[in-house]
C-alpha cells in the first residue's frame, strides 16, 4: 500500500484551497495591523487617564495653595475637586501643617520638593504602603525659600480599570479580525464561484461532448477572460475533432468509392488484355491499345476527381485571392471547344475571395453538365445579389426532377435522366462543384431554367473591401 509522505509542520497548517489561504493571509495581516494599533491605543488611553488625574490634582493643589497664601486654609482641608481626596500642606521643615480627612495622620505624601525655578511637579509615588501608589501634583505656595508645598492627588487608577480598557481593546481587535476573516471568506467564495463552475463544467466534458461550454461571467476581469479563453479552446478542439471526423469519413468514402468505381474499368481492361493473351491472332493491337488507353484515362480521371474531393476540406485559406467572378467565367468559356454555344450575361466587378483554380474547376463542371444535356444553348449569368455573388448556369434540356435536386450532387448518383453521370463524365462533377462551393462558404443548388431545362446556381460570399489587402498579403507569403 502506498504511504503518504510526511508533511512538514508548516504544511500541516496550510489550507488547501485558495479561499482558505487568502482568508488566513488577511487574518494574519489584520492581526499584524491591529495588535500594534491596540497597544498604541491602550498606551494612549492609559496616558489620557493619568493626565486627567494630574489635571484634577493640579486644580486642587492650586486651590489649596491660594487658600494658604490668603490665610483661608482650614484643617482638615476640604477638597473642591471630586476624586482628589489626598491633600497636604507641608512646611519647609517637611512637617505637615494641614491635610484633608483622608490624609490625616500620614507623613508627607511625597519627597518631591518643587524649586522656585520649577514650582510645580507631577509625580507618581508608591512610598505610602497603606495608600499604595498615588498620582500627585506638588505645588509651591510662593517663590520664597521657606515656602510650603501643597500635595494634592489620589490613588493611581486601579488595575481593574486598566484591565477593562485592555479587555475592550482586545475584544474589539478580535471582533475586527473575525469580521475581516468572515468578509474575506465570503468575498473570495463569491469571487471564486465562477472558477468552481468552470472547473465542474470542464470535468463533465469528455471527448464525445465537446459542444458544451463553461459558464462565462459578465465583465472583463481575469475570470471572465479565463472563461472566454477556455470556451475558445473548447471551440477549437471541437472544430479540430470535427475536421478529423470529416477526414476519416472522407477517407472511408474515398476507399469505398475507389473500390466501387474503379472495379468496372479495371475489370474491362483486364478482360481485354486476357482475351488478347488467349487469342493473339484475333487481336487488333491498335484497337486494344486504344481501348486500354481509354480505360486508363478514365481510371486516372476518376482517381484525380476523388483526390480533389478529399483535398477540398483542407484547402489552405491563405491560397485564396480576390478575383472577379465575371472575368474568370469569361476565361473558362473562351477555352471551351464550342464557346459560341454558351451565351454570357456577365455583370462586371462581382469580386469573390477564392482559390482561382478551384472556382474555375467548379465553373467547368457546371458547364460540362449543362452542355451534355442542353438541346442547343447554355446560358451563364454572373450577378450580385445582396452580399452574395451568383453564377447561374441554364440549359434547355430535360431538366432535373424536383425530387432529385439534392440527390444529384451525391457521388456517382445515377438518375433516370442520367444528368449526373453520362458519357464522358465520372459522376463526380456536380459533387466536386458543391464541395468547392462549401469549401468557400458557398452553396450550389439545382432548379429549373425559364426554358424548362436545368438550372444550377453557385453562390459565394461577396468579397469586401478589406479582402483586397488580405489577398495581397496571402500572395506575398
């Protein structure tokens, strides 16, 4: 059984989640901030309490010194400041001459003796065991050398009072730390909730379900950008899988088509050669060679068409260029054996962004199909229709039945009217035309011409002004 490696002491207290780590970090920062602040606040509070006691003591000392100077001092001395219960007037020989009721019978409260240059002093002393520590204000009555000194004060604030203050600051700091931790826990939880949703959705996605997308939060923060990046990656993976599946399907279809369609010409060629071998005296060599070359040419044409269909999906976009559809139609028609049979209705300046050779092949295939089934005339028209460029090929033949207008574009389809496969054709011309159109984000449709014959419409996206520069860049690379 595998054993878990020992963890260091620091790792034992390290939260596993980012949420926990951030909460602990903020709590530690709050402690580091609040502890010194609490200590400083406590010191300030203690200092304020002591200053308040000395202020009251100075007031009582001043009042008693004035009464003594005017000869109005009574014994026992009556304190006029609440809380200041210890008052003494001490002569220059350090003998107590008057005191308050609480200071009766006590020796001088302090040994501190203000000088004429410093007639007032605030002192804290613990000399009197029965009183404990006291806060006193010592004040000379006059500046004469033999001036008596007035001591006024009270016992130092009890430890319980300072402990209450310290406890209040400690409780306040604890509450603030807990509040910071709780707020951080909630805020980070709310912030990281989309991340958990993204993780859960990604965990549920498998190779058979790449169409799912992770939830994308609003805004443009890091998590929203992460979700967009993940969705973009999933989309690219889905597209790559679809391309791979299409490639596998095309590979299987190519193998099936090749094995099916190559069987007949290969069998015919083999039969002719075997017959010539068995009966050489009855064989016309020139006739045998002519038939064999015909079968070889047909085999070569079928294989080339099948390979073209297979390559259409992987045509590189950078090979495309901006071309005028009317110009390329005119070029293809001029190269035909009987160009006068084709009537042209061309609208100039109908640009498309395409691979010239493939568009030329699609036009040739549509013209070949129309000429094979036309009685007299083929009409080809180029026009702009909204944001599409349209190439329309009409013939005056038998036409295509409405039920067959989709099936006619399938490979090696045999129709009753034999429009998709006839003498001189491989049965792949219309399939190639549709494949080229789809590779250029276009379509090919079959319909009826005004004369009742067949009509084939090739639609391609119209090239925009920005495609001009793109095409130039593509050609330069």
